[in-house]
C-alpha cells in the first residue's frame, strides 16, 4: 500500500489528486493521511472528493473516508480501466478543470476511449482556468502523444458553479513521449480569450481585452484576443486568459477569474503582467505548467527537461510524489526540471 502524508511539502489538494491518479494507474492501494492539513479548511473539499470518487468509478475501485472534511482515505483502485462514458458533478463551484486533469492519466491508458462530462466551476482563484488547460496544457500533452480534447459546454463561476466541460481521451498502447523544452525562443504570437457572462451592458469582456491590448502593445506585442459575451451561465462572472507561443514551440499562459469588486481593468493588468513576468524569466513553461507537467513527464519514456519561471512548493511537492510512487529520478537543477520517466504502458 502506498503511504502518503498529505501535509508534506505544499500540503495541498494537488498531492491528493496526483496520488489518486497514479494509484489508479499502478493499481496500488493508497493510504493518505493529514489531507490538506496546512489549509484553513483542512481535509477533502468537494472537488478533492470528486477526484477520488471519479478515479474509483472509472477503475471499479473502493474508497474509505470518502466524505467532505475527511483527512484520511484508503483508496483501492479496481483491476481494470475500461473507459466509456462518465458524468461527474462536483456539486459546488470547485474546479471541474482540475477534476478533469486528474482523470487524464487513467483515461490515457484505459481499454477504450473515454468521454467525460464534468459539472462544477470552470473559472476561479487558486486553480488554472478551463481555457489555460484547453489552450496551453492540452496542446503540450498532445505533443507528448496524448489524444485529449476539451470543450466548454457552459461557463461556471464562484459561488454557484454550474459550469460544464466535456473531455474526450483516446487510449494509448505505448508510453508518452518525453518533453524537452530548454530554450524559450522568440514569442511569435500572443492570443487570449476575454469571457464574461450576463455582463454585456458593462462591456466587461471588451474592457479586459482593450486593457490587455494596450499593456502588451507597449511591450511590442500585437495580441489577438477573442471576446465572448455569454448568456448561458447560471450567474454573472468573468474570466481572462492569455497565452503566448514561441518559435521554439513553447507555450506560456496566464489567467484570472473575476469576482465582486475586482474591476475588469485590474484583471487585465494582472493577467498581462503575469504572462510578461514569466516570459521575462526566459522560462519555457509558465508558473502553472511548471508543476502540472511533472506527472506526465514521470509517465513518459525518457528524459523530460524544461525551465520554470520559479521554484514553488507545488513543484517540489510533485517531484517528491512521483519519486515516491513511481520510483522515478526527478530533481531540480536551479530552475530546470529533470524527470526520467518510467515509460508507463497499460
């Protein structure tokens, strides 16, 4: 049984999601204690609980301690990843994007294609947005050989949630390819999406886009920002995502969701400056990809290397976790992530 102290390193819900995903793949039982012990509200929140129960559902597994607030679980994954159609509802505005992230590795090595519909929040603080996942993470996973597609069926925001995404994952019969991105290169394009729901009269999408455009043009960029005025969400809300692509194939993104009292111009200022800050470090990934890619690099066949803008607790925690569960060689050299993948096959 894999034994994990959930308070180690970052002590975040990311440890739980990674551990559950890897346990599902390796078919090893997982005992995790002190889950999110360092957080103001320790234990499982709705989105973390959903990650566990969803992995259990797609593998035919069993979970003890599967309730909101629980700081200890025993998860016994099932014997087979069959694939197929699944629907999951977080029940809150918890991140549906991060729930989807957790399910990508198991679904990549299922017996048949998986079609997942997840209901929850798609845009909120402290979780990468749906658009960042769709436009930045997924294209890099596709480069590694993962056949993943994401579609937004309806936006969802804090506090009501109600957003819906659909994810299609085709299975692989061979390991993922390693990812090597050591030089950032020259930025060729910067694109973005300025989304708002039920806020057309306030011109929120337009104001976010115009402010980003002005900031980026002062730095010599000519961004292409799509404006979306939505009327399908269950509440008002807004989100902004930018991503840049370089001539060396690097993708770096930045995003922020709206909330009461946060002005459109302030959102645009934060997102544009965040992207520029990560680009200025000459990193080949952004602050979110830095830790997200570690899981997939650990499953790939061969050495993945990339440069990150800063060393965070999430990075060190995820490197530690893949070492502990998969036994891979994973370490940092300054701001360069090195992961020698295990070459996982079904």
